């Protein structure tokens, strides 16, 4: 019996001896490489506040090009396909459309498949314990902010494939803001037929966003370390046709959206926590209303809003 139990333990943690010396950063670098190079299918549960989404995500390489597919299992059909740097959205209530993107949002944070060293501007990496997730042994890595402007993250990495098994975003009070957890992970030797078909399919051309590029020159005098502006545009809201300036910020783990519009007659509350776990802060400045939202402490969002200025220089 003792020999049998020992065999079970070895099976559960097969690479423990070889991986004992890996640093927290090395684990994350292996994970990043695995997400780009490996072929796999993973069933996920995405939890935000009281909202639960079951997902299936497939990834592989066809002719040396990354191909991925994301399916939402609940509600009306809603899928996304990525071939190289083009993501096509397939939804039941509107025609398919494509955008330029290096990943499908809604799965793992963008930083997980990017250059991990970029995160060191705002975070430290610390080894945690090991546990079993989706029937597979995982090594936990804590991603701890260097200051109080953001929340902590932790990810469990599969000890065999180095693919992520679970991701948590938690506040300083240990409250869970978001969780993504695998319930089944299958590592494949070849890309699934679905991905091969996707690579050969003719998808809609990437939408032309030129008409949304002439926004005003809003700038930030302060941003948390590591955050960068990813998108700026100027467009009109569907329905009301109200002009809105939009700026997207990210540090790779957290996305922040900033909207600037003409102040409405019915002001929004200054601060609230939305159902998706986002904090939202609004600020009226003259005849403009600024809305900043993201999975950051409200104090950080308020400071971002306060730092926003309209630069008169082109």
C-alpha cells in the first residue's frame, strides 16, 4: 500500500524534481511560451462578481501561424476566431466582423502571452504553493503590485505543459474580483480540425476605423507605473449619437477605459462597483463628464481622472 501511495504522489507531481529550482519569473516565461506555441483545448469557468461564464478555448498552429477559437457556452451563440493577428467575432444578432488584434479578449490576461519582463515595472513575482486543478498539478505564482495603485494577481501554472490552470484577481482585503479556472485541459499533438478549417476560411475584411481617429488630444499627467495608452479614438454612441472621446489603458494584466463626453443633465454616481467587478468613477469638469472604469481601486481611477488634461498642442 505504501508503494502504491508513493506512485500516486509521483504521478501527481511528475516534474517536481526538475522544476524545483525554477524562479517565479521563469515559470511565467514558460507559461507565456506555452500559450503561443502549444496546441491545446481548455474548458474554462470565468467568474466576475456574481456572473459566471463557461467557455471553451482552442489554440494551435497551422502553417506556423497561431489560430485560436473561443466559444461562449451559455446564452445566444457568441464565438471568436483568431488567425494570426486578425480576430473575427461571430454573434447571432449581427454580421461577422474582423479587427486587428494579437489575442482574443476574455480568456487569459494579455500579459500572459507577452514578454513577462514588462510586468516588472509594476509587479513582483513570488512563488506560492502547489495544488491540483482540473486533475493536474499546478504551481502558484503570486504577482504582487509594488504599490497600492492596483490589486494582486495569482496564477496556477500546469507543471507538465506550463499552461495556465487558474487565475485570480484579488483586492488587498482578499476579496475575489475575477477568477478564470480550467475544468479540463487537453494538450494536443496536432491542431484540431476546427482550427485547420478556420485557417483556410475567408473571414470578413478588417473593419476600417479611420473615421474614429480624429479625437481631441487628451493626455494624462499621471498613470500607475507600467500603464500605457493602447487606443485613442473619437466616435458617436449608438442610439444617442453623442460624441465621445475614448482612451484605452493597460499594464497587460488590467484594462482601463476612459470616456470623455458632454455632461448630461442626469449625472452618473461618482463611484460604483459594477456587476462585472469593474470600479467606475465619474467626474464633471466644466461642461465635460469624465468616466474611468477598470479593475483597479477606486482611488486609483479617481487619480487617473484627475490627471486627464486637454492638450491644445497637436
